[in-house]
C-alpha cells in the first residue's frame, strides 16, 4: 500500500491509504495460499493420525497382553483386525457419503468419531470395549480419509495441486 501525501506541518502518520491493483492481487493470493496451507495441514494431520494408528497398536500389543492376561493371543489380534476391517470395508462408501453430504461435514464427523473412540480405547475397562472402540476408530478413519483428499483437491489451486497431493501422500 502506498500512503497518500499528507499536507501538514506536522510529521504525522498518513491516515489514508491508496490501494493499488497489485495490492489486491497480492492479498488475494496470500489469503488463498493461507487457506490452502490450512486445508493441507488439517487434512494431512487427520489422515496421518488414522494411518499411524495401525502402527501404534502393533507397538502396544505386548502391553495389551499384560493388561488382558486372561485373553488369548488370537483374541487379542482382534484389536488390530477390528480397526483394519472396518476401515477397509467403509472407505469407498465413505467417499460417496462425502460427495453426497459434503466433504467438510464428513471430515469433521470422521474426526469426531475417531477422536472419541480413541479416548474410549485408552480408557476401556475391558477387552470387549477395546475391540468395539477399535471398530469405531476404523469407521471414523474411513469417513475422514476420502473426505480429506476431496477437501485438499477442492481447496488447492491447479498450479499447486500435484505438489500438494504429493506432500499429503508422503505424510499419510
């Protein structure tokens, strides 16, 4: 912005600014870039958590064996399988739901279901609740993942789309 000339005896700060076409173009691009970065960060973080959830449960498996001593190893594998099966079974239908009811709405629903069920897994008093909460985590992850990619594609300018999706894919 360029300050207008202020004709005064005092050296006061200019009170009126002239806005040039360059200023408008730059501020719009800046807002669009910020919006794209915010969409990228939120969708990448959400899908990263969904993906990392599989690995963290593999690491936590010995602790689960100690926590649920009377549960067979075969039954304990359902903590891993419940998430993976529900996630895989609902991934494609969840993408259709996101297209039909809105990507942002389905993304937020998936995030809420995923977060609530993650808390439930951590606080579960028995094995059945852990497995049930893991199914719910898979549902939340299935809702969140395709909606996040749809949001990212819709919110990214064509010129940045390939690089942004590549970054998103590398983080998830």
